[in-house]
C-alpha cells in the first residue's frame, strides 16, 4: 500500500504541468543569477565609467589624486586626473631642535625639528587628461588586467617660504625668519649654531608664489580586483615636469636650482566602475 501511495504521488507531480513549469522557471532564475555573478567576477571589463582615489610615492616626493574614467571603446579608456603633491630634495635631512631641558617626570623637551638648508616647500596642483590602453584582460576572477597609460596636463606650483626660529645676532633673542631677505639673517640658514628649531608648518602660507608648468607621465597599470566593478590597481612609471622658472627648494651656494624634474613613481588606487543609466 505504501509503495502504491508513493507511486501515485510521483505520477501526480509528473502529470501536473503547472508545478513542472514553476520548477523550470526557478532553475532558470538560479542559472541567470550564477551567470550574472560570474560576469561580475570573470571575463572582459566593459564598464563605461570609473572613479578612484589613490596615493603616489615618487622618487622625489609624494602625491594624492582623484581620477575619473570614460570608456571610448573596448581597448581605450580616457581619464581625467587631479593631483596634489609635494616635491622633496634628495639632500633634505631633518634635525632635532635645540634641547630645552627635562620635565618633572623625566621627559625631555626640545624645539621643533627642522630641515637644514631648506629654503622653500614646493607643492603642485596638477590637472591632466590621459588614456589607458588595454594590453591584456584578466580572463578570470584571479587574473590581472594590464594597461599602458600615457597622460599629460598643466601644473600650478605653489612655492611656500620655509621659516626657521633662529637666535637673532643683533639682539640675542629668538626670531622667525625665511631665507632670501638679503640681510644677515640669511647666513644663519647655513650655520647650525644659530638655529633654535623650525618655525612650524603654519608659517609662510600667506607668502606663496605661483609657478606655472606642464607635466607628462607614462607607465603600466595592473588591476587585480576580484570583481570587474571594483578598481584595485597598482601603477608604475616615470613622470616629467617643467616649470616656467627655477624652483629653489634648498639653499644652494652655487645658485643651481631646477626647472625640469624627472622621477619614477609607484601608485595605488581604489574605486568603483558602473554603466550609464
């Protein structure tokens, strides 16, 4: 009797077209979800837009940037980038400020540290346009998308005077001065015995001088993101910058300052891709 009941139930399910059709519809939906998920992970990235933020470490400084990309075709993505950076001189070495003494709990106090022979901080605001040319897609979820990049644009250099807290040779008291005033204070920048310490990061912002210029970059980008809609990329390459006048970052006794800068860089960036609605 039990066998007969089971057989009858199975026959009823087989003969019920409505139940069979619902089952097939459910299976189709499941397969579609799997296919869409696989498409997000694997295969060629064809998203039309992307936005990312990142940081760049140069051989002569650092920078942070925002990037917006617009797909032109299967191989090429046009992108715009805004970057804010600071350029460093290889001869920069930070020194401790003058020792002030020991506190009641044994802690030691000193003046602010300073960079010996530093003359100006040099920052750059850069805006440019470039292209990413696809060399190889990632193929599967564990692959890496490789692109060549070429990019160029305008630079606006911001030259901020670097202030020191020195011992005034005239009065013996402390005074904050910058280099290049043409007075006896200039000699204190090259005499460590006259320097008490740094004047602090906030000094000199009201005296910024603008130095326009151009910049260009070429490199390779490697995007290892698990999903195509995510940007996770490493970029390596070289960067060149030219400014309309010399940029005195350090006190150079032979008066040789640079107008043209060339460096290598590595950058990391993270963001998102999407399609237009």
